[in-house]
């Protein structure tokens, strides 16, 4: 009986949604044995030959079945002694599994439910087409120290377990094989730390990626420019060693950069509170011989202080531009979790290259705090109507906005207590690169099969983004173009066919064609862009009502529920806060009692105790507290909502 349960679990997983969408070998075998269209989203009749099934590594008696350690332990013996014939005899018959069944002739294992939607490239890549010069993936992995049932009560505990999620994350990376990979929330421990090996997930990810042909650089979050003494999250940039060689790398302690740019002590204390880092690498493309700079960063969760996020973004992207200048003014690519929605101050700064001081997200609501002096004080910026502005050396193009015409509807899709649906993740590039294709995002219906993110199929609360980029015609091997440096706004305009930048489009479309401006995500962007920050106390909670009213006026009855409901559910009421503590603050390393950890779901073993206690109680209770200075989810987090595009932040 236990052996049958192990086999049923293995074959159910092999023909499950995640395997059918991420495992290239499984898809090949299923396509060969199934009717045309069976593997398309919603298609029926997907099946695999039993002979090929038994040859799969997941089912080889000496490989896959022996991994079911819980079953093996219950029998006090390994399951590796099962022969292929015994495996076939144990395959589920009709009625023994809701997902798979052995065919009547015994030759096929059939999937009983429609095939899942698979993510493909948009536009599709023609057969035989040349590979792109650069394929960049950005992926927020959702650190294990931030993953427990109180934060994601919709998810089964086994789907939140790190081994399950790591397997899916590596499968997703392996399927798309990006040439550059930017990872956020990669949990690691200090070098030489004893007794924390199991929590050093960077070591596991690093080993898996290096065995697949990648090299990389990793940096954990820092405080005052020094290493964090305990387990902490960080960012990493990996590249395929067959396609790139490393020239130089820089780790940017963002808070230290901002502190050095402040003129007074109160401003230094204000902008020095974060712990964000940026990893910047200079690479040489082996085939083209061109240098390229890649940036990965993860902005903080200060959604009620978007000016802080703007300063952090400026520090990170300025460092990338500075490194590019040292390598002949080469192109820059970035994969980031900006914790900011489209149309926010951060988004406008990056996509237009400048942000006027009159922008509502530049209005500092803190006494005696001045914005850091980042770079040489620029003259009035003509791109901002002659106003004083914060400027970057370059403007950046969003790959998804360039290919699709707008940012994705969402890259983050979470339910209670976080209650957020929106775009926080981006693939950006400077004018030396042209976006060609992007990876399609799953539909709302597909995500809702697991209720919210993360789920059995999706291992993080973020969706990975992938973009194919090509070096632009005449991209210089060592000299910066005048369009890229002298006129940052013109770089984005040229890349998008002389269109206005996205944030300006939002401003114009909301005025000229409000009846066509129906997506809830666009309404959120519109409201967040126009609402003055000083008028949004309690974490921008007023914006919920503004957006809901707009949705009610402009969303047609019967449209998908996301368009009508996502904006209304964007933010919890004032005072609500997720129990999921974020590593951005000091809570992670502060000594805590087991009782306090059990009550608030903190990190570490006590967080696991809280998880077990909640399951044992059988209730869905989610402890909520008063909103702290950081607000919201993941340590400083999301309690009052995402505010004008600043976000959930980690």
C-alpha cells in the first residue's frame, strides 16, 4: 500500500501542471504520444507511453522513487528495490487518482484533466531563428525565511517547503536557459557561519546553477556597509560562462551611498535606515565581443516614503551607469524587484531618465529631512518642463512595455493578508539594446487555479520575467552614444518609436480617453501618479476608494473579476499588517522568544512552530497588528498598501 502511494504520488507529480509546463523532456514525450493540441492550454487527452514513463529519471527505481523519504522511513527500508515491472503494476487505475489513470490497454498513462496554460514567447520565435544576443530573466525567489502559513494561508504547507519550491525554480530557469539571470531574495548566511548550513540556500542555488553552466556574483543585504551577522536575503547576478566572461563586478551598499550624499544628520539617519544592496557586473559578450553591464537590485518596502525608493533606485542605477562608462559607455541591462508600480516616481525616473522635484513622490513628508545630493546638481531639465529634476546618466526602456505596449497587469498576485495584485518586477535596458521578445505571463484564471501565489505550480509570490534583447544596430564597442548620455529621454523615445514614456501616456490617456482606460492596473497607476502623497495618510489607504470608484464607472459588467476587484482589494485597511516580517528591518536578527515567534510567525524554527500550531488549531486565524513605521508585508511591509507605486517591499 505504501509503495502504491509512492508511485501514485510520483506519476501524479510527473503529469502535474508544473511538470507539464516546465519539464522539456516530459513535454516532448507527452507531445509524441498525444493527439495534436493536447498540450495546449485547456487541451484534453495528454498522455505518455508507459515505456517512456518508466525511463524517466523521476520514476527510475534507483533514482526517483527512492526520494520519497517519508514512505521509505515508514517501511524502514528503501523503495529502490522496486523493478520497472513492479512500478507498472502499481500505476493508478481508473478512480485511484483524480489526475492520472492507466489506459485500458495498459500502454499509456493518461491525464484526466485539461492541460495547463504554458508560458510562451511573445511574439513567438520562428523555427530556425537565430538566438538573441542576450536573454535576461529576473526572478524573486521568495526567501524561505519569509515563507510560512500565516503569510500565505491559502497555500498548503508542502507547497511552501523550500525543497519543493527550489525544484520548480531550477526547472523554470533550466527550461528558459537565460544567458543572464538576476535573482532577488536569495537567502544566505555569512561566510564560515556554523550551524546555519540548512538555511544557506544560496549554496544550494549556486551549486545547481554552476552545474548548469553559470557563474555568478552574490551579495547579501548590508547594514552600514558591513555584513549582516546572521541569515539574510540578498541579490545575485549569474551569466552563462559559454556566452559571457566577467570583466569587473561591484557591490553597492545603497544605504551607505545615500548617507554619504546627505548634508545633515537627520537626513543621514532617514536615508540610512535601509539595508538594500545592488549587484553590478561588467561582462564581455563572447560571440559579439561587446561589453555589457548587468544590474540586479531589490528596492526597499518604504511604500509610504516613495522618495526613499527614488533615492535607492538612483543610487543603484547610477552605479551601473558609472561602471558602463568605465567600459567604454557600453549598454546596461537590469532585472529588478523595484517594489514600485508602473507610473510611480521610481518608474518615471528610470524610463525617462529624470524626475521633476514637483512630482508628488518627491514630496518628503518628514521633518528636517532633505533629499540626498545624488551626483552633480543638474541645470533645469527641459524634459521636465524646465523644472529642477533628479536625473540619471541614462534612460532605460522596459522590455515588456516596449514589446507589449504596456507593463504586465501583474507580476505579484497575493491574497489575504497581503492583498496585492500588481506589477513590481521589471526587465530594463539602455539604448544600446533592443527588446525583441518577452515571456508571456500567465492569465488570472491560471493563477487562480492555486487561488493565489505561491502555489503548487508557482513557487514564489512573484512571477519570473524573461526578455530577449539584441544589440542595437551600430552599438559601439567602447563609446557612449550622444543619444544615450546627453539626452536620456530621447533614448526611450527612439526605442519606442517616438512615443511618450509610459508614465506620460498614463497621464494623457486618463484625461483624453477615460472610457477606454478600463484595466484596474491602469486605474491604480493613474490614481497613484496623480494623488499627492501628502494627502494620503495611513499608507495611501484613500487610494483604494478612488480606484474602486473609477473601476465601478469604467469597468463593464461581466468583465474578469481582476479588473473590477483587484483595485478594491489592493490594500488592507489602515492598521492592518502582515505577520510576515521582512528582512529589510532590524527584526530579523533581534533575539526573540519562542512565544513571540509563535504568535507572529517570525523567521527561523519558531516560525515553523507557529506554522504547525496554526495547522493543529485548524483555524485560519491571521494575527494582525498595528502598522509600524515601515508598514506592511515582509518586514516593514505592506500593511497600508502599495502607495503611489512604492510597494510591498522587501
